């Protein structure tokens, strides 16, 4: 019996005669390689009003969140960091109601990039992904590792409710989303203390004990995206229970989300109760 294992070798893409355009193409062929979910392709080499071109624009089909991706070989440098943030800002201005994330893919994520992300983390969601070229038995493969992700939902939403974006506005513009949010608020009040529903321009937020824990956003065809901030040790069990009911949520760290309709709580009452009781435990006050 031969116990020899194949030996892999890590090489630079330039040493493999590959350039940034080759790496762009590989990512665009299958955006899931980035490890950011099943993203959809929007455009490649997209012209910008500043005169440059955004390497890749990707989209999450569940909530229309956009990912502005810049690709480079070698180690992260100032010009690529600035360009990534600039293109993120331009696309954010173009689609202001969507969530946007700046993504820089490089062969080496250096300390300077970590420092920049730390400084900007309160204002700009940035992800740094390190890509390695791996040669195994004469074949070239790519390995992607998320090294840094600055974005977390804030504990308390910094954006205060604006005049005009009240319950009457939501009842007129997105009645199904409002029904779902009100149902969620009502159920939460039977289980938890200090529950309030907040009205914002593009989402409804259930705040519990001064912490935003549930977000509900309108989607097409009278459906809504609902996202829960949970204790991480609860997520897999709750995800499995939903899947058993035919609901297939996505998870990201302490967040679980899925698209549903206004009757979601009536269809899955026990599952929603468990989601509420599994929310982030910080300052959470349960009744009884």
C-alpha cells in the first residue's frame, strides 16, 4: 500500500505566467470561490465616472447587496486600497438603497491593509481575501481565504428614523413587509422585554433591550428578507429546523436570514419562537 501523499507547492501567479485579468476571469466564472455565498455576476471591468474600471461587480440575489471587487497580484498596496474604496463609494452613490461591501483580493494581505481597515471599519465595510496559487501533480489551482471582514451590524442603528418614514409610509409602500414586522414584534413581546419596532427608509428593525436584533427588508413579489442576530451556538440547530420545514436560510457569523412572505409566523410559529429565544443574549430579558 502506498502511503505517499501528493505534495502541493504554492507559487506566485506571475511565476505561473498568469496576470490580474486571468484571475478576474476565474473569479467571474464562479464567484462562489470567494467564500461570500452564492453571488451573481453583474459586470466585469465596469467603467467608472472617475475614469477607472471596477474589476468585478457581484450581487447577492437574496437581498440585492452589492460587492465591489478589486483584484491584484502580489501584496496589497496603497493604490489598490484607495481604488477599492473609491469604486465602492461610486457604486454606493449609484445604488444608495442597497448594502455595499468593498472587497480586495490579493496574494498577500499585509499589515498596512489591516491598519486601514481598522481605521475605516466604522464607516466602510471592507473584506480582504488572500488568494494562493497551488500546484498539485502538475495542475494549477486557486485557494481563497478571507483574512479580514470589517463589517458587523452595529449594536444600535446609528440612523435615526426620518420624518415621513413612519408606519403610514410602510403601510402604503410595502404593506406585506409591515405585516411581517408587526407579527414579529407582537410575538417578541410575548417572550421578551423592551421590544420596539423602528421604521427606517429601507428596512424595519426590531430593537430589543436597546439592541437591534432583527431586520426586515422588502423584496420582490410581496416577499421580505428577515435577518436575525443570534447566539452563534444556536445557529446550526435553528438552521436545520428551518430546512426541515422547507425554508433554506443563509448564515454569516452570528446572522441567519431567509426570504419569506407576510404569513411566515403563521406557517412556522414554533420555529420563529425558537429564533426569538435564540437571539443574541447580550442584555436580552426573557419574560417569565
